[in-house]
C-alpha cells in the first residue's frame, strides 16, 4: 500500500520529515459468488501494503467542524460508529487516527467513533471473514489500489448520494478521487496521498558540468544528465532504476508509459513500448545498473547515498534518513521528466464505508468531519501524508512557501495517477512486471514484451 512506509511526508514547522460465521451461501446469487471469490483471493494473496512510522504532530485543531448535516435517518444518542484499521502493529499511525476520532467525538454528541486496530498481517483475512458473515464494521481504511476490489465485490457502500448532497467531491485531486470510483459510482473518500519525484546528487551534477538550477525536464535531457554523471571505470551510474518484479516496479515504471501518451489499455502502442525501450537503453549504455531488475527502494537509496548513482526516482521518506545516513550528501529534488504530459504514481489510502454498515449516517458524519478544510492538515500531518483535497493542500503550500522540497512534491501530486482502479489490479500489475523483466534483460524485445503483456491484460480487463 505505498501510502505508508514508502510514501510519507510530514509537514512540521515549514519543513517536511522524510518517512481486507454466518452462512452467506444460503442463496447463491451473483453478489454472494463475487464475495466468496473475494474471500478466496484476498486470503490467498494477502495485503501488499506496508505501514509507515510517522511522528506525531503538534498542530492544533483550528476550529470546530460541524459534524454533519441532519442525517436521513435519526440515530440514537451516541450511536456507535465502528472503524477498522491495520495499524495494530505498525507504530504511531494508530495514535493519529485515535486523535481524529477523539476530536470527532468531542465535536458532537450524536455519534461516538470506536476504533479497532488490527494487526497488519491479519487485516485482509479479518475483513473478508467479516464480509462473508455480514458483520462488518461501518468504516475501514483501505489502500487505494484495493478500493476497487472491494467495491466490485459488493462489499462497500455506494456513497454517491452522500457525495452529491455534500457537494465537495470536486475539491479533491483527480488521481486520489478516481481511486474511490468504480463503474461511475463513489465507494470511498481519499484519506491522504503521496508520490515520487527525481532526486539529484547536486555535487555530482555540478562536477559533470550540469546546471543544478535547471534539472532535466524531458527524457532526452534526463539521458544527457545520466550520461554525463556516469563513470563506468569507477562503477558510478548516472541514475539508479527500480525495476524489481513486485508492485514497486510497476509503481515506478508505469508513469513513464503515461508520460509518453500510453495507457493501461494500450501497452502495445508505440508510445508505451517506447517507455520500456528508453529504460533498456539507459541500462544498455551503462547509465543505469543492470541490477535494476532486482533493485528495490533500499538498493537505489544505497546507490544514491553512497555516490554510486547521481539520480534516483523515489519518495519523501528520504528527507529524514539522508541527513543521518549521508550527512555530507548534497541533493535536491525535481519533478519527473516527461515527453508529452507530466505523470507520476499515486500512493495513499482511502476511507471506505461497508455495504453492511449499521450506522452509515454516523460513518458519513465522521468522513465529513475528518476531511473538512476546517480540520485542516491535522491528520495528514500526523500520518505523514499529502492532503488529497486541493483546498487543504493549499494550506500545506502556504506553510511550505519557503520549503522548495515540499513544493516539488506538491507540484508532482498534481499529475499523480492512481493504479487501476481495478478489482484485479494485482494480476494486471504482475503482467507489467513480467514485461519489464523480459524487456530489460533481453529475453524479449521491449516491443514483444509489451505486446505480450497487453494481450494478457486485455483478457482480464473488465469488458
């Protein structure tokens, strides 16, 4: 779930800190069968998410937020609203959500939010068991690529009418908002988001005769920078690349397809093929290491911080760790270079309401409260996220006016795109990963690798 460990931004004092039994089968209707399939798939595959360890924020609640409009159905005084998270064994994130819950409870008396923090490793199995038994909580926090999977299975509530009456859906960035949609209906609200940018070793760039005040903005410029910072005799590469055969590989590569005009449905197009060919060209020319096919975030970070790579594509967590691991390293960040249109990957999480929720009006009241601009960045700061609402994002920008690093991440967020959304995203991603492995190692040409991936993906995409 790239919304936690890998992609976290904590804004503090104008700086950022880089850091899913009752018998449900009495009637075998289509919805039951889909839910049964979901149970089997999720238990078999597990959750790919990882959770960060954000630091608590000292930000104060600016003003009290109205809990909700008058609900459609009157609820008893202090009706319970139940929320599940997977923060039971993953550090301070649970405390951040607890603070939001306490603030909501203190703001009104009609509902009381109760939170159950499950162990990360047990979360998906617990959720699918609850779905099968029809005993779900009202809300859960879900990794944004998984939102469509639960929605397609009929496990989530269609909150389109709530959103329409609310009238604030258009306040969210397109990427995060799209991750909550399925078949044109809304099945969640973004919690917070993150993305990746280009990291540059400014000492290496300057030594190579490059102007660090004019970072590469196109693929051609990026290759030129990589070439000039490469010293093959010393084992120094112009750029690290992450093409590992897991979700991180897809996460880092797919934006290059989108930047060149390709799409998930046109991986066999010249535009999509060119993205993989460009990465292969960097490796073949020695500007990026051949180990890219097995390198993950830890490996590219090590290459960058030890001076073995002049650039890397990575996230916000490095701002905190680099001063400790490489105190003498001088660096800066820039938005990703592109050919036709800016694009990056979207990480983050959503709030999702269950279809079997007992207290939907209360759940919606909490969602309105916690995402309201008056509540500001209190939760996202604490959890280490970039807000998904444009008006709340503006608050971060105002606080970060003198922080060029944060401003780059905020700018990149404007073009960050969600993976999918698809109920079988993990299967689709696996074919992209396979194409990367085959194309970059020479097992197949980039053209054949991408065409084969496109054929395999077309067979499993919704018609």
